[in-house]
C-alpha cells in the first residue's frame, strides 16, 4: 500500500539516474507481504473496493457460474496480498467428472483457482463462456480451458494459465501449494 | 558496428540511464544525419519546411498534409517500396514517421523509440523504456514522439513523460504526471509549444479523472495541470452530482491542435465514466467536448460540448482541425471536427478563446439526436436509442462512432476535408449495476461480453462499412466517397501531389487515391493491417511516403466483434514493420547507396 501511496503522490520529476531509484522501490515493494505470491495456508478472499474483505465459502459457488475474483490473505497477519495484481485469482466450481488429472489434483470438490492474468498481454481474464466452458480474455479473445489445467484453446496466448492449487477447510478455500507457474506474461 | 563497439555503447547507456537501453550505429555511418541535427523551434513547428514532418500530423493545425508533389496523381503508379524496417513489436502501431532533416523517429507499442536515417533506413539508435511488469492497459500503443530543441519526447504507458537526447537516445529526464496503478496511462503524441510539452491521460474505462499537463521541455518540471472535469466550486462543476466528478473520465488521449497566433491549444475529451448516463446525472462538463487552453498557463479559455451526459461511449478525443473556411458568405476562423457521434461539426474560434457553434451535419447514419439547437449546437436525444442501467437499446453509429481516433486530413490545394468513417454500423448496449470502484480495475458498468458482441449491422452493411469521405466545407457537401468492405481504421495523409494515402482495412492494403476525385490510383499489400498515421518527407531531392503496419488495439477488437456476429473469421497477422516508398526512378540508386 505504501508503494501505491508513493506513486499517487508521484507527480514527480526524476533526474538522470532517479529511474533506478524507482526500480529499487519496485523491487522492495515486491518483497512486502501484500505483494508476495500466495503461500500455502492463505485464505482466498473477495475485496469490496473499500478495503474490506470476506473469505469465499465453497458452498456459495454454483456449478459453472461466473468466476469469482479473489486475492489470497495471510490468515495470521490478515494481510491481503492485493499489492500485486499478479496475485489476482479466479475461483469457480466445475464438474469434477470432466476434469483432467492435473486439474483434479489441484482442486477439491470441483472448486478451482486460476491466475486471472492472461499469459498473452497481461489483461484480466474476467469472463467465463458457459456454452464453451472456457475462460475468455476480452483484450485479444484468448480462451483457456479450466477443465484442462488452464490450457490454451484459442490464441493469441500460447501459454496456459497458472493454476493455484487449493483445498477446502471448514468450507473456506485455502491455498494448498504455490502457483503452478509464474503468473503474468512476457512483454 | 563491431560487437565490441556495440557492447561498449550499451555499457555507457546503462551507466547513465539504468532503466533504459540505447544502442547506436551512429559512429559507424559515414554520413550520419545526426551530425548536423537541427534543433526544433516554435518557429519551425509553426512553419514546417516541406521536406520535414516535425509532429504527428505534420503541422499545428492538424492537417496531416505534406506540400511535397514529386509523387503526384500523374506518377503515383510508379511508387515502389525502397526500404522497410521491423520494429520487433506486436500490437497496434499507430505512430507516423516523424522526420527532421534526414533523421526519422518512430515510436511503437511497448514504449520504444527508434531513430533511423530517413533516406537509407539505417538504425541510428533505439530506446525502450522499462515498464513495471504488472502494468497493462486497454490500448497498448503510441501515437508518435514530439520534437523540440535537441530532444525527443515520449509519453509512455506508465503515465510518465520521457525526454531523450535526439542524438543518442539517452534519457535526459522523466516526469510522471499520474499513477498507472490507479488506471492512468498515456498513448498520445505530445503537443509542444512555448517551451511546454503537453500531454493528457487515458484511463476513462478505469474511473479516472482526466487532465492535461504541461511539462517544461528543458527541465521536466510540471508547469501546470488542468483537469477536464472541474472540482466542486469551479465553473462547470454544477453539471455533476455528488462524487461522480471524481471518477468521471473525460480522458485526453489524442494530442491537441494549436493556434500559435492565439497561443491556444484545442483538445478533445473522452466520454464520461462509467458509461451509463444515469451513473453521473448532469451535462458532465467537459466530457465529450473541445476545450481551449492557454498553453502558457493552462487556463480554460473556452469550450464546446458536442453532446451532454454521454451514453454511447462516443469519446470526442480527436481535436478539431484548425481551418479557416467560408460559411454562408462569411469568412470564419474555424475548427472542424468529425465527431464520433456521427456529426461533422464546424465551429469558430473567437479572439478571446471562446468557441462558437457554427453548424453540424450528419456524415453517417445517426438515430440518436432528434434536433440540434441552431444557436448553441446542443442536441436533444431520442430516449428509444439512449441506453442506461437496466435499459438495453440499439443506436447508430456504433460505440466506435462515425469516426474513432484516426485523424482526418485537410488539403489546402483541393480545399477538401477527408474523414475515415464507419457507416452502416450500429450497437446494442445496456448497463448493469456497478459495484464500488477498485483502483486500476475496469469501471464501465457494461458487461464485457456485451461490449464484445455489441455490433449490429444496418441496411447497407452488406455493401460496405468503411469509408473515406471528402467534404467541401464551403459548400457543406460531401463531394466523393471511397468504400471499404469492412472496417476502416486508417488515418489519412494528403499531399500537394493531389494524393491521399491511407490503410485501415483488414485486407492489409495501403492505398493512394486521387484527392480530387477519390479514384484509386495505387495500392500495396503490407505484412499486417495499417492503423498508423502515414507521413511524407524528402531527403536529397527524393520524396518519400512512409507508414507503419501493425494491426492491433481497437481495430483488432472490432474485427473480433465482427467475427462474433458475422459468419466468418478474419486473420490479420500482427507485427510491426515500417514501409517506405519512393518513385521507381529513384529506387535503385537509393538502395545501392544504402547498402554500399
């Protein structure tokens, strides 16, 4: 959050070499708890835009309903890891009978979590096309198969989405392992 | 250049500007135009030499006109490619080759600037700004660098303005005018006058509040910042309710035009945000307007709002073109704007900076405006074609408008005004309830899936959708039109050789028309679709035409929408290439000289 505040006030003039300072601040920010990647034990929560958050319960997820956008939260400190948009994940309930083995291993009771960052140009993958059973990126129309570990079904993306393995504990969705690959894209 | 020399150049650049890299071939060239680089002045920008193309539309007035006539309507069939250059970038290339005495600068997506020998195509240096890896924006493009003094200016997608040394490509300074993490970004070419480099911000779809900043060309200090939405208590604030002004959009993503005699810049502004009008009741000044700003102080001197409380995503970001014309026997110091709302607006720029409505005429199918007040230009709306939250309707033209961002052109020789238009195209759209805004997240209020399938075809669409229209402003009449089967995202160049050059279609064709009649005289099929501004320049007695090919951004999105509602899939390959043309009689000599 400090980085965000810093940049908000940054109608700044940077002389030669100051860009290096900006880069170091970015590096430092990426090490802060709110920017660290999800860790095993984190809860998946929904933010409301006013700094409030609530955990997602597995029972509220309806089969193949539009995905829920969530961030991981450290249950001990309460820090929500929304300092990096690469931590944004899509959570939804699928039919376990249609899942491939990898997807099944990374899910529980049909609930899956995927990185919401398109591997093509980094847009948010925020749509689910129900009749095709595919995630859809509005920027360039890339599509991904949530039943096949995020495999690309239509380009221009060429790399599958990162998956965030989860488990369900007391109806809450808990991170089981780190992302299956680095979320994000290459410029 | 040897590897050792190249490595050496890289080391020096990294030591001075760690966030960028610059490699140069300058030392190896026997005849390097950078050795005699001519500083760019106010006077040169106001009166550009015919052989140069010093700013993105050629002159302050926004004519996109070159007086050169070596290539003309009689010999354009002898135009051939003389060199091309791969930019190494995908996405939409939209910037023109900007040329100063034999040195060319092109900008590309991903915040890259390449300096080239404008005659031979030899690379002189290359700069690429390092951008935070988490940054993305809806329009990953750049519309051209600005030149002033011995510097080159790039408005980058992280909302920072960068000044480069024109001779080396090394960073001189960087000034951030907004926070990219809050949804702000920049894609426009800077407008430069009186020592101020002026830039505006994109991000209307993220709930930003638009503004224009002037940055000192030499020091990088911010001189003034003028918001396009007034704060409470400021004039115009009464046209907003509650806190809607804070997230009201009115972004500024196209460079303004400028009248040096008045010292006033004219900027177009984007639509209000979120998209549905009931989310921000009131007229919403100064969204969907032209604003007149004093370039020394940023003071708002006048405005004209093309339409109030927008409901159709009809950004009016294209600035009006400065043309003095005759209307009903009266000579008018004018402003002309082909609106995204489908009307061709003619206005008058008054001595005090205020803007007077003159006339408005439909140039494509438009079913929203029921009337236009003859004195003020204020339209009334048909509610049956005005969407809202929970209210889905159809309307024409589509949300991409009669003309989107691609610039019009004006040719003082033919006296005609040229518009790249979309005809026979409508939209179906409605809003949904919005949650609270989250910083850096889309804040539109229309489902993305609906936006992607919004296209509705009107009668006539089976014949054509894209058009190039030529208008006689004095007569107030369209005098010819050139049809394109599907979309036209082609900025227009017109020349003293009675020619008009443009691409814009999904067949990847770059074409030359007779500027007097619209007759097609020449064509070239490029590697990718062309949505960049073409330009023209001359070096050592040879006139060149240049344009970047590179399909992407909204053209690609419209293609996706077409494919979603039409029974076809169109493949337009991506990848940026600069194509440069000259007359065949010059070609062999040029290529021999470049490769000797």
